[in-house]
C-alpha cells in the first residue's frame, strides 16, 4: 500500500489569513512508494502534467493529500 500526494501546478499560494492555493490545478497521485519517493520521481510526475515544466528552473511544492497547506507543504 502506498501513499498519496497532491501536486499544485500553474497557480500560486497566498496567505489570507491562512495559506491558500489560487488558480492552477491540483493533481493527486496515489500508490506512491515511500522507499522510492524522491525529488526526481516527483518532477517526473509534474512533467507528465505540464510539458513546459523545467525541473532545474521551476520550484516544486507538494503535500500529503490529507495534510494542510499551512503545516504540511514540502
């Protein structure tokens, strides 16, 4: 059994008063293996959602699906 994350792409975060995500898309991915989870696995998923993604120039943020943006964003 794996874990599930939610990627936030093509939008932006604001604090009003808590952290919120505006615009863009939320892309959940499930069945991930914690022992294999890495930056490169995450960026491969993002590249699949957005072909313009630049793994060396764009910032990457993710969280566990049931986590909060305020406390669990990585």
